[in-house]
C-alpha cells in the first residue's frame, strides 16, 4: 500500500524554495515505484540526475543526521533544509544491489562511526529537527516480547513449507530446534547488550554497489529507533573475521569489552536475524516462497550464513 502525504504540486512548490529548482519546467520527473511512499522520482536536467523522495517523519530525521555525519558510504541529502519538509534530494547512485554478504570495510567503518556519533545524546538533541523521542539505550520490554513471539511463530511458518519436501527447510528446522534449548538465555543476552541507532533493514537489497565499486547504504525508512547494536550487521560479520575485527575496533560500545562478550553479542544478534528471515522474509507477500524453486534458492543462500548458529563455540557468554 502506497503512502501519500503530499501532492506532487506540494512537493514542487517546496523544491522551488531552492535556487536550483526555481524553474522546474527545465527538469524531467520520472516516477520510480519503490517502497511505501507514493512520491519517489528520478529528476534530471542535462547531466544532473537526482533521486527525489517523500519521506516519513523518522526517515527525514535520520537523513538529517546523516547530513551532519557526512560519511561517504552513507549518502545523504544535498539540500538538508528540504528534509524539514520531509523531502529528500540526493545525487542519483548508478549501480546494482549487493548480491552477497561480502561487505565493504569502508561501509562498515562509516556505519560504526555513524553509530558512535548518534549514541551521543547531545548530538541527538542538537540535531533532532523533527522532535522525535526515540532515543533509547535499553529495552523497555518491547524487543524481548518480539523475540519471544518470533520463537513461537517460526516453527509454524517452517511447518507450512514442508509441503515442498526440501532439505533446506529441514536444515532451518534443525537450527531452530537447536536454538530453542537456549531460548531464555538468548533473549536475555540480546536485549541486555548496549543499544545503538539501527538501519533496521540492513540487507543486500539496500546496499548499492556503485559503478565506482563503492558500496553505499540507502533507504532509512525502517530506522525507527535504537535497539541491540549488533542486530544490523551480524549476518555480514559472522563469516568475515577481518570485518568483525574492524567493527569491534571502531565501535565505542566494544571498547573495553572482551572477545568473549562481543562474540556472544554477535551470536545472539545473529539468532534475532535468523528469526527475522523466517518470520518476515518468508512471508507470502515477499514472494520468496511462492514456488518450490524460489523457496529452495532463498533458504540455501541464507543457510550459508545461519548454519553458524549450530556451532557451539559461538555460544559462550
């Protein structure tokens, strides 16, 4: 379902507040059917190509934070003042979606630096132009309930996929059975780790590999608030020792923590992402289970990451 808060006329009138867009008759608008918001466009004039999007309130705020962070792997608006009107204008990124979990260390560095900055309440308060109240450093019970609920939903979802008689479904069921034995401790340790600002939809589809080879993280529409800080990046770190070492070294949260502690945080965050794959990514509306072959292909790809959850060495804590 598309969300439309503004009319295209409203958006154009707001754009014209900026000198570059005073004469919009010289600009071409091409609608791009992406995400929840109705108004998403490629706008162009000569050699200039911009991405234009109407934003949700929390998304506009996150984009403003990104402007202040100024990190090259986290592209931001070229007109920050328009974000107050919930309109994003960003240089158009030519490239393709990432098709593996081989993350660019530069992107990982910038993401860790962004979190270091946004975990400072003084920074959050100073640049909170939308008046959000979602700065939080601990769980109020929400994430514990969500994880507990996911443990209950996941078996039913996998059971429904048994109709395909796939080994990949059995593999996922085996991981889930293994995790349920440690469910209480997993939930406790997940919600007890320090919190940080989340992208919340940190996956391959939202990482663009530009024509210059650089990876850039986009689409902050799900970045509602703060939650356990390893959640976003866990699937990209578990089989990449160099990336994990880089992330732990840069993250202020990890400073002074033992390898054993950070290893446990990574493990329980990976469990949360595994449950999310089942309860969200395998939802019929996502189209990944509409045929046997689609289901097999997706589960086989994800199993390469999540098979690590049955490795007892990562459960120490």
